[in-house]
């Protein structure tokens, strides 16, 4: 049996399909190569190891995965032990703004302690990143978090930032509170998806104020919200980040008595020296921002 083929099958079985496996194999390999080599393994064994659509292991695949998983899943830990407890690969999930504006400086600090470190970056919404963390596809998430972490997760609050309502500079509104006195808010609300913590908390506070205002445009990032507001497509839910410049024709109105955006780190399992270094550097970076 070709052991490399067996390793590729292990990743396919662990992550539930060939494409998820390609994203998590710790070296570069393309989908066609994985498909071809796993097919060669099936041909050699004379069995089908999994159904492709929808993905499901066959009894033979379950047996082979149970046999191979203890070996391949412990290789990383063994390598860490030989390297003095210093892992050489770290996977981070975060929002676009964090990856673009803050992570480069964070990585500079960590690289001084762990030279030669390989880092993988994943972008997504908080809910998506939590799911990847639960599947062990990333090691650390820096994103909007609830004050109490989900079961099985550890968390650390890094920043608390006030919410703001983004409007065009030409808007006659002097405060967000003027909107709450209207019988109906006609302007479109631009925000992150309603399932995200930031939007969910904002809408919950509106309900407490007996105000009805539902999202008209769900954007994938705070940057995109600012862009849509700048183009006159509505008002946006944003976060007041110190020293961050808004587009020239956009201004921010404070959202008084609304819960702040809580930005924090999420992880699972034990805190390794590498993870501790990332958390320590993230705390320092958060202190620089405020």
C-alpha cells in the first residue's frame, strides 16, 4: 500500500471531502492530484472508500480511517516534541480588516520568537470561523465574539469598541436618536448578516427601544458597508476604530447605550507556547489600537 495515498485518504476522511482536504493538507497539492491518488488507493485495495456526493465513508473507508487516524493525527504532536514544543505551522482565521490591517504587525512579533514559522490565513464571518475551529481546521480565531465563549472553546477579550451609525456627510441627521422617534425609518440598513453577533445585538437593542428597522443589504465586511454608504445606498452599522479613516463622504454617529463590539481570540485545547505567543502579541497590538 502506498503510504502517501493513505495519508491523502486520511485527510479526505477527516475533513469530509476532497476540497476540504486540499485546504487542510499541510503542503501544496491540487484537487486533481488528490482525487487521482485516492482513486489509485481504491483500485489497489479493490474497494470503494467513500461516496463522493454526498460525502460518506463506506464500511471499508471507516475501517481504513480508524486504522490510519491514530498514526497521522499524532504526527504533529510528535514533531512538536522533537522540536522542543515549538510547532512550525499555525492556522489563523479572522475578518478582512484584522487580516489586512493588524495581523501583519502581529506576525512580525511572533516571527521573532518562532523563526521559520509557516502561517495559513483564513477569512470569514465569526460563525464560519468558529465552525472551522470546531473542525480543527484552524488553530486561532480573532474576530467579534460573545462575552461567554461557546462550549468547548477558550476566549480572551482583546478590545471593546463602540458601535456607530454610518451616514453620508450630506445627511441632515445630527444624531442616531432622531431615527428612533420616527414612525417609520425609510432609509436602507446596511450591515453584516443578521446571524452575526454585531448585527444581532444591534437589532436586539432596537427591539428594546420599540424600533423596527430591518437589514436591506447584508454585506460581507465592514469595509463593504462603508463603501455602500459612501455610494448613497443607505445607512450602515459600523464600529468606531481609533485612528481609522472613513471614506471622505461618510461620517459616523455614535450609537449611545448600544452594546459594544467585542473583539477577541478564540481557541480550543491546551495553550501551546506558540499559541501563547500569538495571544500575548495580540494583546499588545490591541493596546496600541486604543
